[in-house]
């Protein structure tokens, strides 16, 4: 191509050829585009992320990446709408969530007389529906149907504080899975897991909700207990109640245990100022 341009660039045509301003501007534009692409490469395909089993959704440049999941429907548009509603629920967490958790421990006088139960409740400051129209996605590259579920990768703008965190892999899993903890400067770090509940959406939801619940004891905790004698045997009951409000809740990473079907979630959050 360069040889052809050199042959043509004679006489009055010189100004519009390889050395001319038009081609120079085009070259500069191509170079600028290439540099921008190298600095900010296009995101990996959603199917590639799914197959890897490790989702990294840390916010970047004020934008939060949120993946919504829903069960497959007979109508794909309905499935996509359900996945968008799930993504909007995760965006709602960023704007504030109140949680309460309770742990009940019953222990008798025998070594095997032990029973524990745990439950929690979450309530949102806003309704998820109010954020659906703020989600941006591409129907061609950000929607995936796989393993009986529909996934939609969305973008939500307006994130003001971005966590500075990057995990390392150990034996095929992020190190926060092995350590069950992480340190994120300026944020509370929550790690949660859920065993396979029979469907990917339910398992994933339980995983990140457990990560939120794991932060509540650090906000406010009260313990009450009592001991009673039942037919000569002593029964001790301890009830631990934790509660508090969080904001800037962001799911940073998700890891899927392919062997057991369990899901692990790492998220960052901040306590709501009093």
C-alpha cells in the first residue's frame, strides 16, 4: 500500500496522499483509538466469565458492574426482565440496607446436646424497581443463557468511592475463599457462602446475603442467655442478636465451586453514619 501511494503522489495530488494532512489526521485518529483500546481493553465476553467460574465485578471509573441472574423462562424477554430486576436489587444495596441477624445456641449437659440456629433479615432503603431504568447493557454481548439460568451483565453509573482491592488465586480459588476474610482499605469486607440450593439464582442470592450478614456483628451485637434445669439436666440457651445499617455495598467478586455447586461472595461496604 505504501508503494502505491508513493507512485500516485506526484504533481497536484501530493497534498492528499500519504504525506498530506488528511491521511496524517486519519493516522493520528487510528493511533489514538489503538492507544485507548490498549489502555482500556474491551470486557471479556460474558460466556467466558461464566465458564471461568470467577466473576470479578469491581467498580471502575465510577461505574458498577452488576450481573443479574434469573431462572430460564419460556419467553426470553421475560427471563431478561427478571434478571434485570435481580441486578437492580444488587444496585439497591449500594444505596443502603438494614440488617438483623440472630444466632441461637442451645447446649445441654451431655457432649452431644448441642443445637445451633441462625437467621437474618434484610430491608432496603429504596425499592429495586426504581433502578431498573438506570441499568445499561447490550442485548447481543451482555445476555447469556446457560445451565437453566439467564445472566445479564449491566452497568450502573454514579459510584463515588471505589475499593482498592485485588485478590490472588490459590489452588484455583481466590485467597479470600481460603482465608474466609479480606482486607479492603476504607471498607468493611464481607465474605459469604451458600451451599447448592437447587437453583443458581437462589444459591447466589443466599451467598451475597450471608456476606452482608457477616458484617452485622461488627456494627451492634447483644447477647442474652439463660440456664434451666430439666429433669436433672442443665440446658443453656444463648441468643446473639446483631443489627445495623450499611451503605456502598458492592459485590466485588464471586466464585463458584464447580464440585459442590456452592457459591462464594466477596463484597465491600461501609457502615451508615449515625
